[in-house]
C-alpha cells in the first residue's frame, strides 16, 4: 500500500516524464488538478458526515497514515501541525525523538541517546527516519533539525590522598 508521499512522488515523476518527452504537460497537470479537486470534495463530505459536522474524527482514522495523508493533502486534518508532528514521532518504533520546537517549516527534535544521539553517526539515520515519518503526517515540515543534547558535566571528585610509606603507620 502506497503512502500519500510515495503517490505524490509517482505523480510528479509521471509529470516530469511527460515534460521530458515534450508532451503537453499542461493537459496532464489540469487532469491531476481536476481529479484532486474531485477527490478532495468527496473527502470533505466524508469528514462532515463522519464527524456529524463537528470536524472531530475518530482517532483510528487520524492514526492511519494514508487517511491522515489525504486529510492533510486536502487541508481537512482537524489537528494542528504541532499535534501531527508529535503524533508522527510517537508512532516511530521506540519513540526515538521528541519535538522541541516547530516554526516556519522547521521542526527541531531531540533524539534519544539510544537512537543515534551519541555522536557516532547514527543521528543522520535517525534524522532520516524522523523526516520520513513527518512526510505524510506533517508535510508542512520542510526541514528537520536535531538539537544536540548538552554533554553531561564531568564530575571531579576530590578526596584524601592515600597514605604512603611511614605516614601510613
């Protein structure tokens, strides 16, 4: 089953192939726009019917990646972007990241040490995993930044010197 992000990429790739072949991309783009408008209107009606007009949808629908992606795509998702970011991060196995801040398309996340926040290069893989999770749930996020956790301070312990030689007696 394809995600909304994968489907969007395939549609864009098809449009790019049409453009490269010198075919009439305007007609193809118009076709995509018309189909999107048609499906968007149908989806809006389903949201109204399912929510009884309140806009509140059953959590099971919001948790489904494909349904959530369609709702976001058609600007019908009832949750704000920050709530959707948290939902996407919470859905990752082991919850490897937490939202620190979101503004202007940039989500700043803190990685759990076990997920690559140790400075060993695993942070890039964890960042990619977070970005992929956000692609469908919160496509408004165009940049994911990893906040580096401050290193723990070194604890210096000062004690008495052990006795040496005659002083030990």
